[in-house]
C-alpha cells in the first residue's frame, strides 16, 4: 500500500496528564510541529472526551460524572481508560491534506487495517449501511471506522485548521506495537524529540482553554 508520508516522527508519550492536559497537548502539537507526527498515549485514570459540536448538557450521565473535556475535533463521546489514543498531525502542504475530510479519514484507517489484523483477523472498514446514529462514539460506528463485524475497534475525528490537519483517534487492540501504526503511514519513521516546546504550549492551552468551564460549556 502507498505510504501517505515520506517521513513521520513517532512520539510514544508516557507522561501522565489530565484529560484537559491530553487535549491541550494534541492541539499544541498540531499547531507547532510543522511536519507529520504521530503521538500515542494512554490514560492513568478513566476519562471522557466529547466532540467540538456536542452540547455538554446533553451528554450521558456516565460521561458527565467523569468531568469530560471538549475536544478540538468532532465526533461523539469517547470513554477513555484501556484504549490507546492517537493524535496524528500533518501540515497542509502534505498531499493527504488535499483530500476531502472523509477521504483523509478513510486513508488513515485503510493504512491501519492491515496492522490491526494481527489481533483482529476480520478487521475492515465499516460500510455506510452498517452505521447507526448516536452520541457515544463506540456505540455508533460511522463510515470508515475500523471494525471486525462484531465490534468497533478504532474510531476518530478530524480538525482542519490554517496550518494543517489533526486526527484524534481511539483504538482498542491490546498488545499492538505503536511503531507498526507509524510505519503503515510513512516510508521513514523517526523519534519525535521537540517535547519541551510542546509541553510549554500545552500548559498554556490547558490553563486558558481545555481546563475551563467556558470551553466545556461552549455549546
């Protein structure tokens, strides 16, 4: 399969952060990286995030009990805990950024389907006729999510901004090697090292945006 990037940096981020801190870090990375980066991380405690366009007051009680954080991307409610969370960022100069949003989403997941078949032999993209509405992400598959015919394995959402694209995804596949996901996207994979710059910007975003009631109650 054709790789979408000539090179990509992988950040296997083991730092413990609040949900607001994780969302702030993803946005800081998107705005500052300037080249393709895949950040992968897990959660120290159960958490919930919800899509940019969702109304906080309409979230399920289970999500509101977890002090959920509004994402910069769209989509539904995602419960985090044992999932691997993915933030793929790339600038608008990349060829992939020129696709329509559904084309970007499909391309990313098509690249990962083969990797996921090591744990889920039946992994494939969800078809349009299999979709069903709902506000909770893993209960409501959408076209081009990844499933195995029984369950949803991976879902995500996009944000386009002036400098590029942010994809945020949640993946349920125990024992997966993160580097395999990166290598499915790019011909050359290196280590992301500009961590301190991102951490500083993320701290500001967490304080002034993601950690505020104003951002949570935006809609």
